[in-house]
């Protein structure tokens, strides 16, 4: 499913998120005050805008409500990040993920209304772009050379048992936990357990295998 994203600030993190999301087939608008950075990425995204995001008129013209997620990546100018976040929320942005450089910045951004705050490097940028481009993945992290992910059961798996799906044989993925709506997570022991669309499962495997198996 194609989504609309805005990346504000072309730090290394912001640039990586923008290009990864565009390569995944989504609409990506980038905004930065630096002409050179915008020119370098213009051909790799849907739209590239030179603008000062601490200007309320700029935020209004962006029509921020149309974006599924806005990623705020002004890590080198924290004061500008604060102003931009306040304006984005004031104009009705639904989901803002902000970049922070320190734990203190992270706390402040949360208090100012950020929905999620990350302290990223390039690898985290790539993982974040994959996670937010697939709405059925709620969390994903490394664990001793493998990846653990929390996912919503997709529609085509509805009514099928783990034995029928045989994720271990087809994708080398193991289901660890299942969470039925309104209930606590439970370990998965019974291969004949039926999955339902809307159930959440926790799996372990290689990141690429997980993304391949649960791509929408």
C-alpha cells in the first residue's frame, strides 16, 4: 500500500530514510533549507522543497495532515527542531517521528508532542523506513544475529493454522508468541492454532525473510 511521507531535514539519517522509502514505492516529499542538499536528492524522491520549516506559512503550505508520517531530522539545530515540531503539531500532523542527538533532547521532544523519538545511525534509518512503510510491523529489533519482530497477521493468513502456513520451512521464521485482541501475549506451542486477521504475533528469523513473508 503506497503511503505519503514527509522528511524534514536532510541529515544523513533523513536522506537515508527518504531514499529508502521512495525505493519502497512510497510518495516522499523532502524539505530542507540547504539548496545543495535538495538538489542532490531531487531526482530520488517525489518532491524536494527548499524552505525554512520554522516559518509557520511554510508548514501550512505543506498541508501536513495529508502525510501518514512526518520524520523530523534537524539534528544539528535543536532550536529549529523544537519550532518545527510545535508548528507541525499545531497544524494537525498526525504522526511525527523526531530525531534526537542526546537523551535530554529525546525527553524534550517527547514532552513537546513527538509521537516517537529516535537517536539514529544509518542502520536505524534503514530499519525505520522499512518498518513504517509496512503498517503490519509494530516493532523490529536485532537479537544475537537474528531479528525479532512484532507483526499483525495479514489478511491472507486469516483462518489458517501455523501448520498450514509452515513459516519455518517456507521462510525460516519461527513464531514465538501470539496476542489475541484484548488478551495478553501467550507462547505458541500448538502448530494447529488458527490465526486470525488482527492477531499480533512475535517472530524470530532473518530480517529479509520476515519482510518477505509479511509484505502486504
